[in-house]
């Protein structure tokens, strides 16, 4: 006698939608970062505070061919992008590794790439907030005049600049412990920011530091951003992009080595 009940094969069960999974993971990663005031303060409020103190107070003074208010938007924008990417990725990854959260994620149906994509999206969101708020402050209170196309290029350039520092965050996160990660981040973050001319215009720095800056990714990103406000040092933009791409590949290679090491340790 034929059975009246239908047999549902495993193949008939709908597979999880990877786009929906990535969206939800990105959403919760963003909300998690938003619930940590120290992250929002250090990555968004600090660059804005610096801009108010130096960009608006000294906004009418000239730095090269532009006003200080215009010059410091790309400078502190780059600084904010670095902070959002490094702290959001390196500190988060190191913490998740230390708590064994990555092992739990690996055992779940969620694809591994969704975890890493979510951290990149979160870094880009906070970077966008930082750059847009700097632009609003500069235009509304600093007397900055920037064409809409140039403003759009500036925002897109700095958002793309999230990727190299996100990659650097992965490399740090795979080798640092949860307690040492913030110190290791600052060990790179602060000296690179200073030597790249983000706190003080690079033409005012000692000559040997200007030479060092040529090997630092924040310098190359900031020069691409300065070009949108007419304040670059005139070097080839292709050189800057090539330097950032090369740095990204090196960091991803180091992160892969760390990932493989963790895989062996965790079986």
C-alpha cells in the first residue's frame, strides 16, 4: 500500500542563503562594535576632536596651497580609517581566537568567509562615518570649498583604504593575544601616523622621516586623499596604489600563515 506521507530528501531542504548570512553577520558585527564606547570614541570621536582643535581653530592658515581646514580632512580621515580597521579587526580577531569563538564559528553552518567579510564591512562603515563627519565639519564650520565630485572621490578613496589596514589587522590579530593586541596595534598605529604626516604636515617633518614615510602605507593613502583637495606632493598616484596593494598582499600572506598555524593547533 502506498504511503500517504511524503519523504523529504536532504537535497530538498533549502540551503542557507550566503548573502543573507553575510548581511546578518555584518549587522551584528556593527552592533557589537557600536556597543563598545571605547571603539567608537577612539576611531571616530578622536579624529573629529583633533580636527576641531587644529582644523577649525587654525582653519584659515595655509598649508601649502590649501587651508589647514581643507588639508586636515584627508589627514585625519586617513587616521580614522586606520583606527577603525586596525582596532575593529586585530583586537576583535585576537579576542575571538583567545575565547575559542573562531572554533565555534567553524563548527557552525556559517561559511568562514562571512566572519571576515563582516569585519571588513564594519570597518568600512565606521570609516565612512568618520570621513563624512570630517567633511561636514570642514564645509559647515571650516570654510572648506570642495566640489561634489572631489568630495565623492575623497570618500571612496579612503573607504578603499580600509582594505590594506584591515589586512594588517588580520595579520596582527592572528599573532597577538587578546591582552597584547591593543598595545601591538598602537605600536604600529601611532608611529606610522606621525611619520606619514597625519598629525603634522610631512613637509614640516625632518628629512629622514620624510624618507621613512615612503615605505609606510598611511603615507600613500593620505597622498591619494590629499590629491582630491589639491594638496598632494605630486608623486604618481599609480605608485601609491601599487604600494598599498603590495602591502595588502604581504599582510594577507602573514594572516594566512597565522590562520594555518591556528588550524593545526585546533586540529
